[in-house]
C-alpha cells in the first residue's frame, strides 16, 4: 500500500514540473518576507557566485538530460516512448528555470543602485529556483542511475560463466 502511494506521488511529481515553480515561489516568500534574507543579502558580493552556481547546476541538468536520452536501459527506452511529453516538459522546465536563475543575479546587479530591495529579491529568487530545481534534477539522476543499475544487474545474471581453463595464464 505504501509503495503504491509513493509511486503515485512520484508519477505526479514527474508529470507536473509546475510544482517546482510553486515551491520556489513559496521558498522565496518564506526566505525573503518571513526570514528577511533579502535584507542581509549584499547583492554585489552574492550575485556572481549565485549566477555561476546556477550555471554549474544547468550543466549538471544538461548532462542528466543527455544521459537519459542516450541510455539503452529497457525501462528508460519504454519510458521515453510512453512518456515523451512529460519528459520533454520536465527538461524544458528544468533548463529554463536554471537559465533564469543564472540570469536573475545579473539583472540584480543592474537594479542594485536604483532598486536595492528588488535586486535583493532577484538574488533570493535565484537561490530558491536553484534549490528546488536541483531537487528535481537529482531525482532524475537517481532514476536514471537506478534504471541503469537494474539493467546491468539483470544482464549480468544472464551471462554465462567463462570456463576456468580460459582464466589460466599458461594457455
């Protein structure tokens, strides 16, 4: 029963990338308005590292997307055939969110003099997008790794064992 609930939740999560945007907005609201993270954010010092980190996260996402597209594991081939639309929406949302998270701190640098609170909000929003989106990327990496591991384990069970005379160095 518990496994079925987890499967339904995982299925819902993978088919609805909009959840990341809602979670990022909620995380931003908590961090910026309730905790006051924006008040203590030095935009000039934080913007470049946050943008660079977003770029690294985007590179990780592109790597994972490529791994998914190139995997020959049976379960991934079936998933690509059956759920191509969901997967496409996921990866477009992921890469778009991380590209936006990389660009927001750059915009914040320009807005810092005239609108410092807007600049701080942009940096905090970029951090929120990074956190939430990387959770989805890591979910996909785990999915791909488990599918490939299961495939490798199953194929190794079906291989025949080499005869012992083939292992002898004095052949």
